[in-house]
C-alpha cells in the first residue's frame, strides 16, 4: 500500500517538488562528477575539439576509476537524492513511503531472480524485433552508432583485468544503479503517479517509458521498457523496494558476469558480446514463464501484499491540514488506485 502525503501538497505540488530536486541533482551532480577528472585534464584539452575527439581522450583504460567515480556521483545526485528529499519534504516517514521498511523473504528473492531470468529471452526477442522494424538504413546506422558509443563507455567502466575488477564492476554497474534507479523510478515516480492517476497499470507504463528513455538506447528501448514494466509490477503488488533492487541488481550482475566470463585475461572488454538476440517465439515462451512465475510469487507473498493499489493514512497520524484527509475519511480511509 501507499500513504497519503503527510504534508499539504497536491499531486501537482509533489511532482513539482520531485522535478525541482531532479533538476538540482542534474546540475550539481554534473558539476561534482567532474571532480574525478581534476589533475587528469586541462581546460585546453576540451576546447576547440569535437565531441568525438573529447570522448576519445576520455574513454581510455587509464581513466577507468575516474569514470566509475563520475558515474557514481552523477547517478547518486540524479536518481537517489531527488526522490529521497522529495519523500522527506512531502512525507512524515520517507523511508516507509519509498518502500525501504519492508522485510524480504528468501522465497520471494528466489522467485524474483527466476522472474528476471525468464525475462532474458523476452528482452532478447524485443531487441530482435526492434531491429526488424522498417527503419531506414540511415536511421538504423545512427541507432547502432549510439549503441557503439554507449558500449565504449561501458568497456572502460567495466574494465576487468581480474576478479577484483569484476567485483568492482558488479558494485558500480550492477548494485549502485539498481539502488539509485529503483528509488527514483519505482519508489518515487511510480509511487506518485499510482496515487495520482488511480490507475496502477497506467502509472507502471508511463514510468517504464521514462525509465527506458532515460537510458538513451534506441535499439534497447523496448527491452528496457519490458524490464521496467516487470519491475513496476513487482513494486505495485508489494510496495517493497528491496525486491525491485534485487531484481534490477540480478539483471545487471548477470550481464556483467557473462561479460567477465567471455573476456579473456588482459583482453579488451567488449560489451557487444552480451547483446543476446532471441527468436520471437522464444520471447513468447519467456512471457508465459514470467506470467506463471508471477502467479506463484503472489501466492508466497500473500501475507506481505498489504492492500496493493490502495492509498491510506499512516497509522496513528492525523493532520487536519492534509487536503486528502476528508476525502480519505469519506472513502473509508482508502483510495482504490
């Protein structure tokens, strides 16, 4: 279940507050993320050159640790701090609002991992489907160039010359993004839109679209949308952000592990090796598997699914200035989303 804002803010007000913190995070995170480059470059290195030339100077193995710190700082300020401060401003118990106060059962974790594993052929089939769409050759080439540029960044950040580098990549590329992105997109944005729209599926779809678009991958848009939808459904049914983080982490960590296994010691990391494509019929089997696993997941989670889709007041908290209080009392203290 979700909770009403315990401060006097409308849904438009809550969205505005979240947007302002996101804007501030984008600005401050962008500035602070340049700190790891101090001493490595001079301003003249970035002046007078094309963006491609600048990226060539930046994306070298020697800058791996600096790029890792840059990613950590930028994602922290853009994806984690904004929803936290938004929840702190609008809600009396921010951690409860975001979903961090739930317990996690071992069986739930096992099923979340199975669900994400079943999503792999779905993701691969959707990427195959995307490339089959009637794009022009120029457009498809542009999409692939964007993918190559993204893979170049990952190749440096995920440089794995040994097991220690592998563990570091798991933390930087798998764990931290899972925590930060799920806090923003599920704990923050989807949570707000679900309470606002009163239609959970619409909130899940809108959030999944934004989640996929933010990653800036054209050929991977449908794939990330599907993952966003699955993660959104998990959050809608349980309100437990930890389950989302575990699922997101498994998806990222599996890719990093496959990349580590496929890379020979001392060889250059090539993320394109883990871009698996699956036939569409295997993707359909994957969808059936995901649906079936979700049915069993809800059975083992029935004691933890506390009125999913309902917005209620925090127990024992009364705020006469809350604009939703009267409406909540008239509807038995609940709203069906």
